[in-house]
C-alpha cells in the first residue's frame, strides 16, 4: 500500500489476555487491511486506507469477535481522537471544492464597501483634501 494522507497506520493496545496474533489474523482476512502483532504481544499494528476502512469500523470488527482494546483512559482517548480525525477527513473528502477563490470574495467585498473619500465617517473637510 502506498503511504499518503489516506493511508493510516495505527497501533492498538489490546486488553490483558487477548491474543494479538489471532486478532491480526481476523483483520488480515479483510481486504485492504494489513495487521500484525507487535513484539510485546499485547499491541496490534494496523495499516489500512480511507475511505475503504475506518478505525471505528475495524474496532467494531475486533469487538464483535471478542477482541477488546485496552480500556485505559489514555488508550480510549487516543482511539477516540483518531476515529474523530478520520471522520472529519472523510467529511472533507466528500465536500465539493469551492468555486470562488477567497481573494475574489474579499475583492468584491472591498469594492462594495465605502472607504476613503466616500466613507461617511470621514470628516467633510478631509474628503476634498488633495
């Protein structure tokens, strides 16, 4: 798999007593997912590509098969944040590009906004000063 913004590599700590090799075998059966147990035997290394798979979907697959991630607060926060970032990235991929360039929008606003001699807040004597 090529590495770019859509290719994700994650490390998931599994709960005590969970066989990381069996969890990796389950995820490797999914197309487009590469999983391997790490050296400590309690962590799982995942590599997948958005939008084909998401972290939330893969965690759901693991939990449905009885492989629970570590329930420590830090691990939960890491996984929740990573899943949120992926959701935002997927949402941004679905959003069509804006046709108007930001500089064009600002130039139109500037042209229609009173400024300089035409501004009502400028004193009368300063409007005609040359």
